């Protein structure tokens, strides 16, 4: 893999898809955002998102990674990553709606594999078609990295379950019709030494006993988080995902794949930051010449580009191994760790080089800095990635 801020691909299919996606992001989607006055700080509505889901589906991008039987094009992980990177590098606010990250098939992850025929028909196929949307609700105020300490509980009740608990930070919650909720089974994990069992459920957000509340606003300033409050909410047995007691494995299986697949989005944002910074160093005049003439600045952009190249190379190497059917547990932890940390350093230098512009609200670099900072916590913190790597090293080597 060679370095480029405008990557090309040898595989003709990837090259064609990336080209078509760039045209859509820079053309039609850019116009749509301009016409609607959509900015990162604005409050998005379902009415803003739904036309993009549908149009992206018409163009073949929404759920493109899925098998053909679900209307996808059966992409490899590398092909999907190339598209995710492009979406991340586009600077479009709604780029997360194009491939299905925001409430769509990418948010549901690989739970399709665990779905019954009823769940496919009622929830997941409408999701893939952009007609319904979902959020994923694992985290609670006192259960983040240590998800097993969650308090949300499921009690068996006739032909179904009653769920009670309070989930926070469910991304895409404001636009979702249903949530994938993980809860502890009542009667498990209550005594010392008794292992808790968890189950995953598809919960209709308009069910009696379920409330969607405005979630906290993270430092990115986006209003895309919800709290999901469950108060003795009845969930039919038909909405249990997979087997009872196996929900954590389903949820964390999704997180492991997501961990690697989040990386290209972040790489895209970092790539955009390097490009915007280079542009700035060429046009910003100091001491009678462009910033880029100063060696101190040249060194900074050299470091930014080098970090980007390293992070991108390792991510695509891990994705290639995954496509070959190899285990990439350690590599996924390593990529998530290194991509998050190096993207943060890249954005920090980008802010520095932009000076006061980089500190000013409304400037894209200022927004990207805040957005990228979050990635050291999201989808598993950097410390949790290090724990994972160290544990695998201890057991395997
Ligand atoms: C914008 C945003 C979107 C999110 N979207 C979702 C979503 O859609 N669905 C969802 O379920 N959750 C979501 N989350 C939650 C996210 O996954 C958690 O924030 C994350 O898992 C970390 O948990 P925590 O914030 O409670 O931190 P804590 O677990 O409280 O950790 C605090 C600090 O302690 C460290 N730490 C904790 N345990 C260990 C350990 N064992 N070893 C070493 N260090 C440790 C952490 O690394 C961190 O630095 C989102 C969060 C944000 C901010």
C-alpha cells in the first residue's frame, strides 16, 4: 500500500465503487446538505435522514456490504473499508447515512446472522431497505467498559419478557424505530459467585413502558444520542435475539467487528484533516511567504502524513487477513488503539497549524478535532484495547 491523500485501487470493482461514491458525496449529497442548511452543530431530524437512506439505497450504497439475498453486493471487508474511508474523508455531515451507519444495517452489525424469519421480515429487512432504523443499547450510566455490571434486567413473563432499566448513549436513538437492548436475566448474577446471564432483545421504541429521551450531547456537538428508559416493558418472546443467556456474546461479537470497521471512518476524517491542513499551509501567508515554507511546519505535516500512512496500512492489512478468514482479535484491538491515538495526534497538529482558525467554532478542523477525540473512548477505550492486546499476548505467546 502506497501513501496518497486521494487513494486509487488496483481492484477494478473497488475503484469503480469509490469513484461513484465520491461523485455522490461531492455532488448530490453536498447539494442536499446545502439546500437544507445542514451543519454539524444543527439538530438532525428523521425527515433529513430518510431521503438520504432511500437515495443511497437506490444507488446501491445503503447496506452494500450485505449478501445479495438482502439486497447488498456482498463486499469484502476491504471493499467496505475503502467506501467507509471515502465517506469519512468527504466532510459531509450526512456521510454516516450513506452506507447505513446511522441507524441502518451497519449499526445492526452482524445480528442478521442470529435473526429468525420473523425478525428478518419485521425488523431487519425493513432496516436494510431504509424503511426502519435501529439503535444499539448496551451502555448504562454505571456500566460502560464494565458492561457486565449493567442493571437493566429481563424477567420472564408468560410468552415474553418484562424489561426494566435505563440505557444511555444509544447513538441514532432519535431516529430509531427499535433498539437492540442487552439485559441481565433476572435471577442470575445476584449471589456471590453466580455468573450473570445476558440476553439481547429487539425492542420497539413505541412499546408501552418504553421511553426515548434526549440523551447527553457529546463534545462533537451532535444531537444523535438517546436514553432508552424501560419501565416494565413487555417484549414478546419472538423478539429474543439468538438464545436466552447468549446476548452478551451477540452484542460483543458485533463490537469486535465494529472495532475494526470504525477505523476506516476515522482514517477518512484524519485524511481530510491532513488535506485541509496542507491547503491551509499553502495559502496562509506569514513573514512574507506561505506557512509551508517554514521547516517547523513542514515537519509537522510530514509527521501527520506518516502517522496516517502507518495507521492506514495496518488497518488494511488486518482487513485483508479478515477477508482471508483469519482470526484478527489482537489486530483489531491494535488497529482501534493505534488509529484512534494517531488520528488524535494528527488532529491536534492540524489545530496547531490552523492557529486561531483551528480554535474557532464553525471551522471544520475545530469540529473534526472534537469528533476524533471521542474515538479514544467510543467502541472500547484505548485502555480496554491495551488490556485486550496484553491478554492475548499472555495467553498466545
Ligand atoms: C458519542 C458516544 C456514542 C456512544 N454510542 C453508544 C451506543 O450507540 N451504544 C452503546 O451501548 N454505547 C455507546 N456509547 C458508550 C461507549 O461505548 C462508552 O462510553 C465506552 O464503552 C466507555 O465506557 P464509559 O464511558 O462508561 O467509561 P468507563 O468505563 O467509566 O471508563 C473510564 C476510564 O477508565 C478506564 N477503564 C475502565 N475500565 C478499565 C480497565 N479494566 N482497565 C483499564 N482502564 C479501564 C477507561 O479506559 C476510561 O479511561 C457511546 C458513547 C459516546 C460518548
